[in-house]
């Protein structure tokens, strides 16, 4: 699992004074980039782009300016043509989830723009990572 910390800024807020739903998607994306960097996954993408094919997001509690958020990212499932991640955005002060998400990433060929299998080196590496989950 990878944790990413984000401080809520005024520009993240909507007219109701809490984080706008679209901003949460950006927070989740930021954490996925950190997840890929921490596990050196970008170097294993050889002609592939990992594209979000599905996202299920549940908004549990509002976050407001000044809140510190911890985005937890972890593997849920791995298949040759997709990986499924869970991501929770936790209000660190309260220790409660603001957002719970599950998303599916699929490899897309940068040459053809079509879905493809994960390359064997990346698939083997991800298999080892998922087997060593805490």
C-alpha cells in the first residue's frame, strides 16, 4: 500500500465550502502517480499506457480547507488485461474515510490505442507485488 498526503486548499473547494467531487478524482490520480513511482512501475511500461476504464467512488464525509487527507492506494486484483486498485481518502484528523473508491486500469497500446495485455515483465512484477501485500 502507498500513502499520499494532501492538504486541502481554498481552491479545492466549491460554493458549499467543501472539496468539490471532481477534485477528489484529481487527488486519487495524484496518489496513483505516487503509487506507480514508489513501485517503479513507469519503467516497466513498454509501449503501454495505463488508462482508467472504470471507477466506483463513494463520498462519505466532506473535507474542508486546511484538512489533511491521506490517500491510501492498494492492489485489489490483477489479471493479464487489467489491474484493480482500491483507494481511500482518509481525513487524518478524524481517522475516517471521506472517499472510498475502486478503479480498474487497463493497458492500452500507445501505437494502436487499443486495449492489450500487460507486458510479461510488468505482469510478473505486479504479480509479485500483489502476493506480498501487508
